[in-house]
C-alpha cells in the first residue's frame, strides 16, 4: 500500500518529506487524520469526475458505499467518547453568496459534519464568527482556528476541524504513585516532570530487531485504546518514525505480536496543542482538483440552477489533548489502591520497568466491534516533553 496515497493510513502524514508534520513542528504534536477524513468524505459524496477519483484514492476507497459508511462504522464508539471525553467538531463553511443544495446540507450529517455559511467579503467578521462557534462548542478548549489573513474576497469554502480529547483510562492511575522524574529531549537535556506510575498486566512487545518497545492500554470507551511506541535510545524517535514510514506493515505486524506482561510503567502527564494547515498536505497526497477555481468537481454542493463556482480554499485543524492519572471518571474506581501498594512493595522491584522518559510516538485507536471493519486512528502524535506543540 502506498502510504502517500491514502489518508486512512496510520503514517501517511509522516511521508511528506520536508513538509511532514513532525518536521514543521519540532515540539510535541498531535493531529487527527480522522477529523480531516470526515469532511473529505462529505465532499467525496457529491464530487464528480476526476475530483471524485482523487478524493476516493486519498481516502483509500474504491466503492461509493464506502463513502457512505465513512462515519457509520464507528459512530457508536465515537458517540460514547463524545459523551465523556471527546469533543470532535467539523464544519464546512461556504461563502454566504453560494446557493447550497439542501440535499448536501442534509447528507453531511451522516459524516458528523456541519454545513454553515460565512461572509468572506468581511474577513475579520468571518474569522470572528467561525472562531466563536468553535470556542463555544468546545467550552473554549479549542479556539482561534482561523485568522482574518486566511480569508479574502476569493475565498469560497473553508474546512475547519477542532478536537479536544482527555484520555480516560479503563482503569485509572493512582495519584499517590505519581512522582517527579527526568524526561530527556532529543538533545539529551532533561526536565523534571510528573510521571504517572502503574503496576499491572499490559499488552506489550519488545521489538529488539527494530529497537523500540510497544505498549497498549485500553481506554474507558469500549474498543478504544492508546498505543505508545518507545525508541530504545533517547534520540531514536526520528529513526523510529522513518522506519514506520518506510515499512508500512511494521506497525501492523508489531501490534499482532503484543502479549500480556506484568510491568511497572511510567508515563508522563501530557498536554499537547497542535495547529495544522492541511491544504499543502492534501495536495501532496494527490488531492488537487477541489482547489481549482473553475474546475473543482464540487458543483454537486450547489443547487442545480446555480451558476456559481465552489472550490476549497483551505483546511485547518486544531487539536488539544490531555493525559493525566484519572481522565474523565465514568465510575468510582475499585478500592484496590492498598493491594496495589502492597504489590509495589513486594514485587515492584522485581518487575521489568518501562519508563517513557524520552520522546515517543503514540496512536489513539477506535476499533469497531465488527471484525471486518477497519480500526480508526482517532489521534496520532509524538511527545517531546512538557512544552506544548
């Protein structure tokens, strides 16, 4: 599979040479390909000709039915997450002068995408209107997605995606076991940061041939899990990402080798914010026609008798992710702290210890209950230290 050609791949966005996200942003980074995928599915549902071919190729789809199932396959799991710890907001803004077909506005709901209009003739007012909506909908956790300088009188359509997620564990960590530890950056400098600690059985694999370790922890939402990829050395993250990019099957094969193992783990508290303009990345994975002023292939968005042209001007996303001991508590945790404390005292020193004390890669995955459905990469990121990306 050519990762450069499919947006549903775990690592496609790392393939983009000097433009790839981790090189653009040298700090901690988190992005949501799934958040971009949904509005692109909405566009693909009405696109025509070569534009539709480009979108379907980038989305990794070969049949029309796959477009319609873009969100339906995981809507129940995502809905559960949205009830507790996830805010996922996607909006396609169209210039107020365009006559939008009611069928497009109605069908966009199946992709969890909102359709709205903005007066792009007035950039300052339009930016304020769009940013205010996202701020209110995310309780001000995600705001300022677009600047007035991003808008002018040629702007036709804007895709904005705002995501807030707080990791909620299936079994929370205990605050009493958190302790300050050193976290090293790629230059071998360190800061003292709070590290979560837990002794338990985890899905784990040590890939000695490729010099990294993998740990998967189940989350509170059924089917959701977070997987951490820890390089063997403190400076190994760039090499790890290159390996995953050069060998697209490596991640899949590694996950198949995970086995339960008793470990004592240390994970940093994380708070990461990332802002990304997807427009250039979309072009690099073969999505070009939708940006064409006169031949976007998106006339299906408009009413049949419309003489206007509609095209995509920009696509931007802001993601805010937090990870701590508790997350959003769904229920009172079982009173096992005393037992766990005894296990720490009795067995802790004898267990293999896994410390995430240097830059690492992670993915947050939602797996549909149906075995024939493909898991969705909700979030993908890299943690470089306690500073925000």
